[in-house]
């Protein structure tokens, strides 16, 4: 169980980092890095990237599936 969680976390992080170059990013540099507005801006950027890449839908499929094989079946049906 820990291996699956570790693999999924690593894949999610790497997927987000790879998709950074292709996503439309708001400029958050105008805000102070410790302000609420900066955190909101970065949160919105991450949400936009995950929605655009389809990561959110895959994560929902992962949470709703009871077994790993069910998860793979759901992903094959979507493609």
C-alpha cells in the first residue's frame, strides 16, 4: 500500500512539473510571497494546470476505484 501511494505521489509531482511549461500561468510576482493573494494566485495556477492536463479526473478515478485493475479499466475507457 505504501509503494502504491509513493508511486502515485511521485507520478503526480512529476506530471505537474512537466506540464508547467505548456500551461498558461498567471504572473504572481506582483504579490508579496507571504501574502494571501500570492498563495491564491499559485493555487489557481496549479488548479488550472491539473485541470488542463486531466490529472484531476484521473485522481478522482483513482479515489473512486476499489482495485487497481478497476482504475486501469476506467482510464482505458476514457482514452
